[in-house]
C-alpha cells in the first residue's frame, strides 16, 4: 500500500508518498509535475511521512541542509547512480551535467545524466535542481525553471 502526506509550502502543496517504509515520490502540485497523479494512495500520518514532512518544512525554513530519509526509486542502474550522485552535491552549490557525469566516471555521459535527472521522482530531497548547464545557466528542470531558481536562491540565502 502507498501512503501520502501533504505539506503546505511557499511553492504550494507538496505530496510525499511512502511505499514499503521508503519515500518513493514527491509531488509538487504546481501543474508542471508529470507525476502529479498517483493512484491507489491513501492519505495517512505514518511515522516516516511525518518525519519527511518535518524535514521538508525545516528545508524551506533554511534549517535543514541534508535529508535523512529512506528512499527508493525505480530506474536503471545508471539512473540510480545519477540520483545517488545528486545527493552528494552540497547544499547551496551546483554542478554541471558534465561534472556529474565525471563523478560517475564518464564525462561524455552529460546527456544521459540529464535524462536521469529528468526521471527523478523525489525532487528537492534528491536535489536535481542543483544541476545546471555548462554555461552556468539554469536549464532542464521538469518542475520549471522558476522553481529551480527559487530552490537555488533559498539554498544560497541560507548557506
């Protein structure tokens, strides 16, 4: 069974989904999230979802720099490596797609890193917003560039 808990933020309502005692999805209901609908989900206050809600609230208050939650995303081995690499990018910092590819040992895999970034189902907690274009510009964010800018500005302000 999947369970969901909603958090009200400055970005709007965020849904956190738990399955098998792990966070599997974060839904941001701003109309841009391709994962904004999930079937067979029951709204419930589980211990994990209450902790995830608390950590997200702390993040938006500028008090939390690192999330400490059990996560699980379905994807290829390469996608999982990218998502793990994203968690290594420090709060308030950015990396280019090429730098992430280098972290994985293949600097020519920039496009594949971008595709994996786009498939991230746990935005904010798995900080895909910290990846930018090689020219330093904000590019390619599934939730919209305004959202990406907001998250990066929040982190820069609270670093």
